[in-house]
C-alpha cells in the first residue's frame, strides 16, 4: 500500500505534486481543528505542517502508523519532539530555506530605522510635509556589529559590506579563516558593543544568549547605537532596552521578534524611535515555496527509502546499525554536551576517539551525535544530520581515531576539543553495557553519572574547599544528589561534578565562582 501524507497547513501546489509524482497519496486539510486531526491522523504515514498546526502528545498518541512529521521551516516549537521520539516518529525540518529572506528583512529593518521610513510614511500620508523632522543617518561608513555570524548572520554581513559598511562580528564559533572569507573583523562581545553604530542579532535563543543585551551590556554600547533583532524574542531584555531608548543612549531599535507572540502589548511599542513588524522574517513567497518543496522531498525520501535529511531527533542509520549503536548514543550525546557547555571560545578542531568494542562499529553516526551535542549550546537547529555541515561552515576540523584494542575499559569514547584558549578533553564508557559514565576530564580520572542538573567546579586542591562548597549549596537550599571528585595530584587541580535537585540559581553560581581557589564554575544540563 502506498504511503499516505496529510498536509495540515498551507503548502504550495508544487509540494503536493512532489508527493503525487513519487507515488505517495496526499490529503490536504488546511486549518484542520485539533480534535479533527486527532480523529484522522491514525490513517497517515506522514504529516506536513508549518507553524500553525500543533503536533501535540495527544496527536502523536493517536497516530498509530505515523512515521514522519515534516515542518516547512526551521522552528519545531509546535511539535512535541520528545513525544515523537518516544513513539519512533522522525521529525524533519528545513533549517536553511529561510536564510536569505530573514537576512534581507534585517537589512530592510536597518534601512527603515536609519531613515525613519515608517514614521515619515505615516506623517506624509496624514497630509504633513515634515522634511526637517525626519533627519536620518547614512549606513555607508558606519560600523555594523553582527552577533551570531552563522548562516543568516553571514549573509547579512555580506550584504552590509556591499553597502560599504564596516562589519565586526562576535560569534564563539566563528573561526579566523571564516571571518577572513566573509570579510569581517572578529571581535569579542565587549569590543562589538563599544564600537558598533548598528547591532544586529542572529543567534539562537539559549540559556547562554537569553537576555544577552540587557541594562548592563546596553550601558557598554556606543552612545547613539541602533539595534535590530530579527532572530529570536528574548535575546534582548525589552524593558531594559525601552529604558535605554527613553534615556537617549540607544538611538533606535527595529524588532521583528518578541518575547511574547503574538505581541499585542510590548514595552517597545509606542516609542518614536522604534520600528516593529509581526515576525515577517520568513514571510516571502520565495521562502515559503522553498521550504515547502524541501520538506516534501525530504518526507518522500524518508517514507520511500528510509533516507533521513535534517532530522531533529534521530541520526542517519540503518535499522541494524541503530540496534548496535543504541547503547552508545546517550554516552556520545552526553560527552558532546558536556564539552559544549564548558566551551566559551571558538572551536578549531574536534577529535573523537573510539577504543575497544565501540571501535569495531560504524562510528560515523556517533561522531555526528557527539558533534551535535557539542554545538547545540550555541547553535539553533543543530542535529546529527546537519552537525558536520555546520562544523565545516565554521572551519571546524573533525576527525576520528579508532583503536580496537581495549584500554583502561573494554569500550571507551574520548572527545578532544581544540579552542582558541585551550584544549579540552573528556571521555566516557558504558557500565553494564548500557549505563553511560564520564571517566576522565582533562588529566583527572573519576567515575561520574550525569544527571539532569549538574555543577562543574574546577579548583585548586586545598583543605576545606569541599566544606565551603557544600555550605554555600546548603545555605541556599540546593540539595546535593550525587558528588563526584577527582584531582590531578595532591595540591594540584581538582574537579567536582555535583548532581543537584533542580537548576542552580544564578546567585548561588556567582557565590561559587567567588570562592577562593575556584578556576571555573558552570551549571550544566543533560
């Protein structure tokens, strides 16, 4: 029987034709209500959506034969990925289809802000002729600061250079070689804030980037700076930005995205020097057509051949390979995530080593899983399928080393990350064939199981340190679930991996960092 696909949101007729040409039966039910979707989804192998249809746990529970959900676009917030994964449903997106459109919108917003076009339009259409009121600024010769110089940020940088702007970029994953290729100057965040006449954000919303422009960082910006955000709501503290606009320190802002959407009310609304649009970054006919065609091709490939492209929740594997590698997948993800959450500067090279039994397997999917975990703290939409591509775009050299002879353990995976500041290594193994353990960090050996919330503390090995650490956590009501210790030598460097019940409050983390002998303190999530 031919596979059946339900299209629940508006896709182009060309996308429908792709399914039909490849022998896949298609039903189009745009705007289907949740109850009706639950009632009918059991008869389909694939579900294609944009952002309107919510693919909830209830929908997935009713989808007895569903194999793939395709999202025409990058964001999968409307899809319960965890439930899909638990039910063996592949979730596919199209992470690069909107790049040019979003970049062009950022440039358009920058022009609108520089020349006060929306306000001038309203005034002129109201019958006024206020030439002296709308005194703008030129973009030529100004310095544009790009925060996040990946796919979209790189396109914005290229367009800005064509406008004869000077472009500086802050991105921990931007290599020196890639910066040269783009024609931008790589700087740290403080330098960008101090030098930029315009700042445009093109970074995902993560724990590290949330509220990255706030009262403290805005105070370090150049007086008269103008800020554009067409990336994600929440990157900028909207109340703090309003205060900076009211004071005149920030000359203007142009926003396409907001913390709460639809944005019916917002601190930025009503300010004379603010330009806003209703999340139009991907709203062009070309972009909508591109992502529709891409998702149709990807879903058809998966349903007909099992090929996986841009899946957010599974590696590219055959069924037999998946069975063999399954015990190692969690270990690989944890090692990559561990190193990624600790890495704060650009990565130049990644080496994944396999020793013992794991070295006899097809390790390429495991390397992709390691790399996805490593990049995920700072990159949006990274997964085991596109991780290697994203690494290549950032000139990160990825290599594998295999040794089938067992070492300290019967099977072991090691990860070495070369950054601008220092190399970082971590390795792990499986206990009882299925339980991941970290067994070495740098030159320090110990055995630690990673829980959902962890504290990583690197310190000098001095008497009384553990007591002070425990006192700070105890006084703050932070309960310790597990405590793992290791040191290089008496009096040398030591590492504590502490599992706690729940996330560590920021104030507690700052108190830990203030302890004498602490070299690094980070809150980790797994």
